[in-house]
């Protein structure tokens, strides 16, 4: 059971952690967040996530009210207070209580802890299906809280019997709604889009792990390359390495999770298992 | 002084009107809103605003928890409770408290009242300046709470000594960040964009008022038409008819508010002054 969040620097019981309705997240969807896993009380790859969080804030013109060392202390305090070995941590920062309903003021900073439910095992065993959708995320390099399109399309996804979205910008592949996309080409090169995407922390780890075993390219990928892919997968902090076996009506390779996908998933789990915060 | 908001059907003191941090507006910027003025205790053009609000909800897959007649009653109750003759009313509805941080559940509905501060008189006397920006708003026909780009660019606007944004989609004019755009061409036609914009209620009224005095076209407008405009203005519930005298470095007409702009502003104020809710 999660008993506490941290609201503006103070441990706060979950039911009491609330924001007044004049907050700019509520009025204007204006805020950033980040999310990472905790394993054996260790926040995974914390330095990378904090880099991104502080960077998102700066790019939106917001100033995080605590330094990184204090943020780390607050995160550790929350992990200790809730007492869960494994969990997810969500950092959220909003534009604050705006008198004019538009101009950011002192941000509200919330550190939440969630019980972590991994995706169902069948998704790793059988692989998942993507629905392609022409959409360029707004300010993609910033981990903003804007998920209008992703959430709005969830019923459509279900109706199409697909699991996640694959955004493309007029035929140029970008990313899934909460994950990065990788494809293994028929000539054996692992490719992932590099432009107008969120640079995932898991994506970064996978690029490093893959570099030892396969040629890797970060470059523009066209939707027209999909029929020629041998394997494909998504990466994210919650999914790790998630095999993709179909995009719209197009099966990937032989329609089953591929060997490279499986190998990278294994290497990533080993990395996570061996992780110790420095 | 505004003492009350209405939170999920109940009059609630402003300082106590808050949402738990698991609300989807805070976690995912997922919500809609609308805003209209109250004059002499009368909500202006309420039927139009409620049409749009319920339509925005439907398009995002959200269900407003009260019928229109009950919504109208709650709005009137709030206006009576706060006792202000003139004000602004903001309706906000979010995706609710999502257990999985992603899937909308029972929405939270907030009715807020704000003291209405009209734009400064000099803006109407001298006209305002726009900064053009290449941006297509996401789900433009829905009045969602997503104002990431508009808010992020406020410091840039100030640095450029401009007052508002003019969004264009690769050279095709759309709208300002919180207003619709109109231009009077050199051959005397009043033009306003018709595609991928929010259909403003003030825009609708101006189209009706203008139809009696000038040829009107709702059509695609190119940025390349700006040098040939004789007049330009923005419309919104807070601005009414706001003259535009410059876009980037390009003066509009002779660089002063135009006669048609002035006339339409006057007609709109007369309409507002004579408004009685039916």
C-alpha cells in the first residue's frame, strides 16, 4: 500500500495530496513529469531521469524549486516512508496557481509512488500489435503532461484489437504514445528514429547494449520500411523491451518475437538486476 | 470577491476547491474547458458555449455528469452565490482520478467564476501586434486544456514586443492562441480561416453581424495575404473585437485600427448590451 506522496517538499498522505483548481495543469494542461522504476529500494538510472526532468522544466520556462541533491533526498525519503522494495516513482511539476489562469508562477512539485504492475507476460511471449496513426507530438523532446491524442485513441485501439499506437509524421515513423520504437532491417541493422521524439532512458540503455552485438543507426525511418523489417520492439521504463509482431495489418518478420529482441530484453533485465546507484 | 466555485455539483469555498493529484488533468493534461462572460448576472450566449462544451467532451470520449438544464442551474446558483453582476465563468472537466494514470474514469467537473478584467483600453485604441508562429494546434476543434505552446512562448512574445501569437500551419493562417483571426482584403472582403481551428462563439457572432455590411468568406488564408490586408482583428469572449495593426514586421493597412474593425466592435458591444437569455 502506498501511504504517502511528497507534495511541495512535504510527505503527505495520498488522500490529502491535492492541488487547488487554479493550478495550470488543471486549467491549461501545463506541466511536465517523469517516471522511473524502483528495484530493491534503488531508483533505476536516476541521474538520467533527473537530467531529463530538469531539462523538460527549463525548456518550458519552469524552474524546479529544489536542487537535484534535495530531489534525490526527497525521493529516497518517500521510498523509505512507503516501504515498498519495488515500485514506480512519478515526478510531476505544474505551472502553479496562476492568478490570470495563463501565466506560470511558483510551480507545484509532486513526487508520487505507484505500485508497479509489469505488462502481462503474454505480451512478451506473443508480442504486441501497433496501430499506426499520423500524429506529430507537440514539443516532443519535452516530457510534458500532454497526452490528449494518446488517451483519446484508447477506445479506437481496443476496437482495432491493437495494443499501442505508432505515431508517424506523414509517413515518417516517430514513436509510440509512451515508448520508443526500434526495427531490425532485412540487412541486419537495428534502426530507431532520432528526430522529433522523446529520448527515452530505456532507449538510451538499449542503444548502448545493442552496440556490442549489432550495427545500430539512429535515423529517419519511413513507414514504407515496415514490410522489410525482420523484428521490431518498443522500449520504455515500464515495458523494458516489448516485442512488436504486427503494425496495422502488416506482420513483422515471421509474426513472432525475434531473437535480437529477446536477447536485448534479457541484457536489459541483467543490467537492471545488477544496477546499483553510484 | 469570488467566494465560491462549484466542484462536482457542490458549492465549495474557493480555497477548498481542489483535486487529488491522481486527476488526469494533472498527470496527463487530459481535460476540456470553456469560458464565457456574465453581464448583469446573465451568462452571455450560454447555449452556444454549452453546445461547444458538451461537444468537446464527446469528442474526447468524456461524458459530462450533468444534463444541460442542471448545468445551467449550477451556473446560475454560482452567479447568485458570489453576487457579482459582471464576471467570467470557466467550466473545466477532467478525465478524473485514474487508477492506472492513463484511462479516463468518472470526470471531475468544476465551475469557476473569475473577476473579469477587460484588456487594457490602449489595445483597442492603438491595436495590437501579433507574432507569427508555425504551429498547428492538436485537436483544434476541441476546446481542450492543452496550451503548452501558447504558454511556453509568452516570454518570447514579450521579448519581440508582440501581444499575441498568430499560429499558421506551414504558411496557412489558423488562429491566435486564444482568439480567432479575421482579415479585410484589399478588395473589401472579410475573410476568416475555417479549417483546423476552434470555432469561437464570438467569431460566430461577428460573422453574423458582418454579413449585413461586408462580403464575408470563411476560407483558407495564406500568410502571403497579410501584406495585402487593409484591416485585421482578433475575436474572443474576453477580447470582443481586438484590432491588429502589425504581424511580425508587417504593418496592417496604415498601421492603425480600421473602420470595419471599429464598426464590428461597436455592433458586438450593442449585441452584448442588449443580450437577454431566452
